[in-house]
C-alpha cells in the first residue's frame, strides 16, 4: 500500500523501467546520502528484488528493502500531488522546464511529491512526460551530456536537501493539491464524454488529441477542490434536460 507523506521528508524517487540492478543500487546510495528513503520502481527489467542492486548500494539497504514496485507510472504516482520528470529534453511537449535548484524550492513546499527518471537508454516517453507537472533538465555541457542515472538522482537529491535545510516549509491554509489519481480521473471523465461526442474522430487524431488533453490537465496545478468542481461541471454540461437530479 502506498504511504502518502509530506515532501519535507523528501520527494519519492521513481525509476521507470530501470534496466540494470547496478543503477538501482547506486541510486539508493545517492538517495540515502541526502536523506531520501522512498524509492519506487516501475516495471524493473530484471524483476525485484535484485541482488546486484544490494551489492552496489554500499549500505543503503533500508532504501532497497522499502522500495515499492508498480506495474505502471500511473500507479506509482497516483498518491502524489506534484510530479516532476527528469529528462535532458522536453521532446516538444509544452511543459515548464526547471533546473534542479528551482524544482527543489517547489518540492519542499508540496504535500506529496516525486521525481521520475526514465530508462537508462531511452529516457521517459512522451506518455510519461505528459503525466508530470513540469520537467527538470540539468544544464550540462551541450557537447557532452552523458549523466548516468545515479548522477542525475544525486543532483536532484542534493538540491532538495539544500532547499529543505534553508528552512523551506509547507504553506498553511491552502487547499491540498490534487493527486495524480484525482487528475487521471478528471482526464478519463473528459475522455469518456468526448468519446461519446466523437471528438477524437477521425481515428488518426485520437493519440495526439488524447496526449494533448492529458498534458494540459496534468500540468495545470489544480487542487482537489478544483478537480471536483471541474468534474461537476462536466457532469452538468453532459446531463440531458430530462435527467433527474
């Protein structure tokens, strides 16, 4: 069961389809150096647990022992209200682009947050990126951008640790941000009603339109109340005049 917590305890580190146990172990070591303990793995290629990961973790066993495994990105981020995607490129999706330092200042103020990292060879897909609020890009040498997975994680973890140490705190008196699960429910509600009205026709438009819709709604920064309000609006607009309340 997912343990939802505040991001003053640190963002969840989400490795999407990690390929090598060595990189998972190095990531656990990088995380614990800066006090991060919540590791989430999405469909690790070689299964889990992985003995190679433990041998390379250099004592960060508690991170590996508590690691949670999910079948999909959607499931791994369902309880989170703020999700960033670490990538070297935006792949032309209209997402805000942040440095690790800028992202960290926002992460320490979130109720429940996480940072996604993609497979070592291919990085995150457009479908994964569309689920994120924003993109974290590390400003490396444009002539040699060759960070490995653990190096990318340690840069984000360091910036979070620095921001948290400077006294960044959660804001009070605000509505809680919507979780990814709530946002996905909103997306599916939109899609269901749009399907009924043949918005995605002709068929060739469907993937691009669905991706654009998911990207738009995921990055809007809605809180839980706003999501409920929007779903109520959709229901009202799609209700037939003869429907009873």
